[in-house]
């Protein structure tokens, strides 16, 4: 029974799921705060992105490096994104998402997640 289980499995085992979420967060940062992906993936990375942005606002460089496995390029891009006044004035809710039309191949619901204040 699956009572009180809040995390999404995304059809993967734990290691593949961690890698997927880390890569989605890294691509969100690399694309300057905007990616298009499926609804379940957006819903699972949104809390992660909010936590990462909070850590970047507090300049917790080591915590960010440990999440991205020492990928300094992504960390510096995140620190640049956080310098935006729209982001620094907020306490939470840095990202927002909008529904798009369904994907033609399999009919899955597509969504865009973006940084509030930039788009």
C-alpha cells in the first residue's frame, strides 16, 4: 500500500531518479531559468529549485557544489540568476509553472517551469 508516500518515482530507481532531478535542475539553471518538460517532472523539481535558490541567496557555495557534484559552472550561473532584484525580494515561490498542450507522441501533459520575474 502506498499511503502517505509523497515522492514521485518517475519510473526509475533511486540512483537514476537522483541523476534525472539533478540534471533537470542543472538544465534549468543553464537555460537561464526556463525549461519545458512533463508535468510530473516539473512538480518534482520545483521544491528542489526553491531550496537551491535559497542556498544561493545565502551564498552557501559548498552546499551547492555538493548537490551538483563539483560542477562549478552551474553554481556560478545560479549565483548570477539569484542577483536579479525580482528574486532577491522574495522569500519563497521563486518558480512558477504553466501548462502547455499535450505531447503528440504519447499524450503526456507538458509544462514549462520558469523563474518568476525573468519571464
